[in-house]
C-alpha cells in the first residue's frame, strides 16, 4: 500500500454542498435542483436527498446521474444544481492539496474542505453521514483460494508475478489518482 491508500481511509461520505447563494435564493415556491454522480451509490444518495426534501414540502428537480465528479462539481460551482452527495476526501483534489495529512483523518478532512470550499466558492458542506467510502478491489473466491489471496498486497504480488487478472471498473476508478493508480 502507498501513502495515497492511507489517505483514502480518511474519506468519509458527506452530503455536500448547498451553494450558499443558491440556497438563500430559493423561496418556498421554488425547486431545489438535486444532482448526483453517475454511479449507483451517487444515484441512491441523491434519491434519498430528494425524498427527504419532498417529505418536508420542498419541491425538487431531479438531476441525478449527471456525470463524473468533475462534471457534478462543475455543475454546483456554476449554480446548475443546488445539492449533491460528495465525499470529504475529494476535497484534497478539488484544492490540489493531496499531500496534507488532514485528509487521512475524517474529521480534519471535513473541517478543512468545509472551510476551503466556503471561503473560496461559497459552497456549504452539510454535516457528514456516519459512513466510510474507501476504494478497494474485490476478487472472486475461486481466484483468492487458488492463489492464497488475502490482501491487496497478495493481489499485487500475484499480478506482478504474471498472474492472470481482469479488472472491471468505472472510468473514474481507473483515472483518479486516489483510486487504481494508488493501488499500483
């Protein structure tokens, strides 16, 4: 494991981000535009946000599964959506600050991104959920049993020694520096 994988352990799910300007502009008769990333988890969390808002009499516009982190982050920054679920650890990449040890601690990372995003973008981070979202790789039981794979280090040795391995992953997992590249 690299230092980058340690940083991932500090990533906790946080429901992000109501743009302060957008939030204050919404009157009771206006709708809240709810976005999410294109993955299943983002869609599920986005649907929860919609249900909570609507259960409290707030009209919503569904903009779920909008795109990758970059697309959704751009949408909230541009005022195209008002709220979406985001991960605390992504703040390291939003602010090109991956080496700060704060990102290895869930509370310190949250406090840091909350302050940075408000100060620089007037985006408000809501209280985080008590969840953790850490990147990992799962393998089939038959492969693990046949080759004694019990950890990511074991998998790395297996692949490095020429072991046959096919990975199915999202484009975001392949491209993000805190995902697949952190496992290499």
